[in-house]
């Protein structure tokens, strides 16, 4: 493995060192996700960028998930009717 890759929490997963923005903490993954989001917001504030997800991104993602759910339900309804 190249020297610019780090293993995440002994999980077998690796990430490039430049993407590991937080110190090793041993915190639950959901807590780490929130910490990364706060880190991204702070970075955007300092740099004047908008790299972090925002409310509009969340709405689009939920609409996509809803559409996937509807299509999946319709598909399986059609399959069970034809069975």
C-alpha cells in the first residue's frame, strides 16, 4: 500500500491521507459522519466555498430515495400479480 493511504479504525478500509480530516477518535461512525459534516461547514466558512451538503442537497436526495422506493414497490407489485 502506498504511504499516502491510511487504514480506517482497523476495519480493512483505506482512505487517502488527504481525505482523513479528523483525528482518530474511536467514536461511533454516525458521530464521525456528523463531525465530518461540521468540519466541511467550517472549511466552507473559512474558504468561502460551498463544498458541504446543504438543505437543497438533502431535499434532492430524499426525492431520489422516494422515487426509488415508489419504482421498487411498483415493480414488486407487478411481479407478485403476474406470479
